[in-house]
C-alpha cells in the first residue's frame, strides 16, 4: 500500500520504515508488514574478449559496470480491512510521518 517515492527518500531515506511505525501505532502492528532491502551495489566485473582478441575487464568498458547496479526497495503492506483508512492516514500525515527524528527522540 506504500512504497517510498524519490521525494520521500530525499526527505528521509528511512521513510518506509517510519510509515510502518506510524501505521503500527495507529492501527496495530499485527496488521502492518514491512518488506525491504537495503541498497546493495553489485559489481559487474568479468572478462570481455575484444574483437582484436585482447581480454579486458568489463568495468573498464562502461561506467555502469564500474559503479555497479544498486538494488533497493521498501514496501509497506496492510491488512485489507484497514487499507482505505491507512491510505487516508498516510495522505493526511505524510510530511509529519517521514520527517527525520532528532537523536533525542
């Protein structure tokens, strides 16, 4: 029912976790599920045979191969019985929910 969009992640990279916590506090944590994977870059280094027979590393051929691809996702799921109320709650409170918290909170 929720996945952090790029604007939410600019405000707070942990936006989906904050949404999960807020929904759990409002509707009960037994009705909310979070599924996510932290950003992981995977290098794509492998040998490449060039047309002239030389073998070079793939990372020297492409900036994408050098930097690697980043796989990251965050999803929040809710029970069907609270879905519309949860969506309304997020729409009305999104800015406050995803606002980063201070160290003392």
